[in-house]
């Protein structure tokens, strides 16, 4: 039997972020991480994107921190 991706990638822990009204431009708000139980630690590299409706919103962005 071949193992086919039967476990999708998922958030490492439940996340809930809050942004204070006095947050500075460029301030880090939340760091997120994903795991995939099908792959070893050195397995696939994940990437994140904003939802299509948020891509033109200049108030939020995503930044890759050292490939994590």
C-alpha cells in the first residue's frame, strides 16, 4: 500500500491574533507555523499567501522568516 497524502498540512497550534490600535507600521503581529504529519521534519517547504480579496489591502502582508 502506498501512502498518499492522507494528512493535509495544518496549523501547528490554534492561533488567535489581536492588533492594537497603536500598532506601528511594519510591526510583527503574529508568527504562524504549519506541520504535515505525512512528512518528516526535512520534508516539504510550506508557503503562505493572503486570500485573493486581501491582496490589495496594504495594511497587512506576509513575510517568510528564515524559511519557517
